[in-house]
């Protein structure tokens, strides 16, 4: 049986610092791998404030383009954002997998979640 899948580009958000530096956030599978490297990983997000959740997401999504990117730098960037932008980053993160979970069978969800725990 032949199956066709559409490859879509991962969502991207560009943050521009007050100094004019652009930080590219890519919400792709590498972001998920980066998230696992952050202390506490996805589980830690449940106990954090919205700005801190956003900082962790910014770190995970921005690390591919800047190896020296730190949580402190991510927190600094988030401190310049208003609540609308913080919400948009969190929603983009959530939609990068969460929004698609509704369309999956229970077995597909289980497989995806196991994959995310491995990376």
C-alpha cells in the first residue's frame, strides 16, 4: 500500500533583541531533543510560571541556531516580550505536537509519546 505524506516546514518565530540580534526559534524535532536536555524536561514545565515556561521553550527552540544559547539569555529575551507574544510562543510550541495529537489514534499517541521520551 502506498502512502503519501506532505512535508511541511516547521513553524518558525524570529525574536529580535533590543540590540538588533535575531534569534530564530524552530519548532521541530530538534526542539524536542533540546527540551529533553533541559533539566526536568517537559515534566518541569508543569510547575513553572508562564514566563519561565516561555524561556525554556525559547531555549529549546533557539538552541539549534546558536549553540551558546543559555537559559539566562532566553529569560532575558522573554523579559522584553509582552503577554501576547509569550502566549503565541507557548501556543506554537503546543501546536507543534499537541494540536496534532487530537487527530491520532490512541496507539499513535502512545508511540509518539514514547518517541519523545527517548529523544
